[in-house]
C-alpha cells in the first residue's frame, strides 16, 4: 500500500490522537541556538536548492550564535536528481551552519543494496532506488533482464565511493534542548537512549497514533501528510516533496516553532 494511501486511511485516528491532552511545558531550545529541519527531499534537488537559500536568507535577516540545519533523511530515491542532491550536500560550504544528516529508511536500503544484498537491491529498486540508480547513469533497461547481479555491478560501478561513505556517516538521531530529531519516529514506551535504530527509520502507526509525550518532542519525516503537523508530542514535516513539489522546512528557536516561509496555526 502506498504511503499516501496509509496517511488518508489513518488521518481520522491521527486527528483523534492529536486532540488527546498532553500536559508538558512548552518545548524550547537553549538560548542562542536555532535549528532548521528539512523534510524528505527524495531526489528533488530543484526544491532543495531554494530551501537552503531560504534558510540562508532567514539567518542573514536574523543572526544567532549557533545554527543547526538538520536533514531528516530520505534525501534519495523517487525523484530524478539523487546524485546531485548528495554531491551538493557533501561538498557544500555551510558558512557557519552546522549540518546534521540523519539516515532514512531509503538510505539504509541503498547501503544494503550497494553492499551486495540482492534481496535488498530488489526491494530498493521497487520503492525508488531505480530512479536513484538512473541519476548515476545506470540505464533502467537493465531491469528488464532481471539480471540482479549484473544490475548490482552496474550500481557499484556508477555510484562514487565518496557518496557511499558520506551516507554511511549519517546519524540515527540528533537531540537538542527539548527536541529529538529522527527520520521516522520512536517506539512509544521505550527510553530514548534505548531506541532500536530500525524503529527510528521505519516506524509508523505505533508512533503516529500515540498521544503520549516521549520525553522530548520528536521531529520527523517519513510519513507523508497534506500539511506539516505541529502537535504537542511530535512535529511531522514530510509533505511528499517528490510528488507534491512541496518541501517543508521547520524553524525552531527558544519556544518558537514555525514553518519557514509560511504561517502555520498550531492545534488548540
């Protein structure tokens, strides 16, 4: 079942969960710190470049002592320019911004495929990896032969080792102040320091439908929603860039939290 179908299916229950009361103090970041978080890019370099420029413009208009730019994972797959996304992010001059790259389930799948797991290769190709491989010059016609070992060899030859090592260096999570940044979410009831990395990259309904506070407000992507979800216990900012053309950037500073470039009303 496609992700967006799952989102529609569970939208009513997620709204019900969002209305459940959660009594916590307003989350905040330490003084002098700001975080920008960018949702799932999925190979849409045409959206990523202006998003980064918007961050730079916002920072120039309102400087702060320390700035983190968190990419929530799934930089690759589905869209047409995964190679360009990785190359630009890998080589960027961040000019005082500290970038933080989180490993998404799509990066996890790419690494498993690259390392020779042919089952993982087939799965990766089926949910967006074919577009990534094509961005590196691997012709999709090779898939028609169902020669998976030959296709794997073509991928290994086409993807630069420096791109693979860049992705291997991505983090599972990043915490600052009252916020925890992960790709997909956390397992409810499990201490944050004991979370399974697979849950951080793949979990969906158990996390999304849980109204409980998790110790920190969890900022995540992974599950597409029609609009950013700024809830009491989590903030979801995957707005389906690869198919909607909308890449969301969250701005956090002090107790302020908003979507960069547009006003968003938080739920009552």
